[in-house]
C-alpha cells in the first residue's frame, strides 16, 4: 500500500529591524510586530552606528527608523544605507510632522513615512504597503506631493521646506532647541567652523540680518512644530 506524506511548507516571516532611541517604543513596536503571522523583529538599535552594523549582518526586509536618534539623524542613516548598497526597505516612523520631513525622507531613499501618533493598524498597513513594493504616505501628504508634481511648488511652502538642505534644517532645529555652536558641532560630529558656515547659509536663505534674528526664528519654528 502506497503511503502519501503531505509536507507542510512553512513560509519564512519578513524580518523587521527597529531603530529608535526610546526603549518603550521599541518594546511596544516589537510586541505588535511579533504578534503578526507574517513578520518578526530580527533586531533593534538606539543608534545609527550600531544599526548599520546590524543591518549589514541581519539583512532585514524592512528597517523602521525615527528621524531623531541618539547621537545621529535618521536622514543621515537612510543615506548611509543607500551609499553602502544595503537592500533593506525603509519606513520612517517619527513624531516629526510629515509636512516637514516626509518628502526629504523619500528623496533620501525611504519608501514610506508615518507619524507615531497614528494607530497601530496604520503602522502595520504601512509595512504591508512597502513590502508589496508600494510607497506609503498619509492621504493628506500624498495629495500634497501630487499637487506639487502637477503644479510646481505651491506658493505657501516655507523656506524651510524648499531651500534649506537636510543638514541646514538639522542645524536650524538645534538652534531652536537652545544648542550653541559647540554643542551642535558635537551632536552632528562636525567642526564648530562648519556649524558657523551653516548658520551663515541659513541667514542668507531666510533673509535674516543677524544671529539674534536667526535664534528667534528658530525658537518660534521649533515651538510651532512641537519639536522641543
């Protein structure tokens, strides 16, 4: 008598790597993802330096990262991953307003942007969209970007969104958060002279007369966008 054996094929789960400097968020996100049948967290990190090493080794399908990281910046991490030809897809999960950073993140190489205030189901939806080869943005942000493509830059866009480079925006934000030149240099791992150069470029681009006006505008911008 012939006996047939039915082999059960187990599909490998998608691997997710989390980069965020808040332990509680990493813990909650890990718990959420590991409850899913088709994905699992393969690793986590609070710093870009450690993340790069781990991502190179673990080769996750998706890296979920924040814009603000300990001793670094999420946009820089995205660019570093791209320069090293790391194939992991990138989803930015951040507290920062998408209107300020979503387009910058996509230009750097991310495949999606979602704010931390969104519900858990939206985070999972974003992950599945990206795994399916799609770009994920909120409906509001997607509409804004389509409008920009169709009609050119809208007249109400701010100088911060249109003219400041990613690094200049980082410096501007740190100025608004009360950091002095030396502290900014330490946080961004650049020289104080380079920081002063960025400050000068920002003043020119924003038509600001002096350091006092620069600080005043930066503080107001940080407060308005809840970036303290």
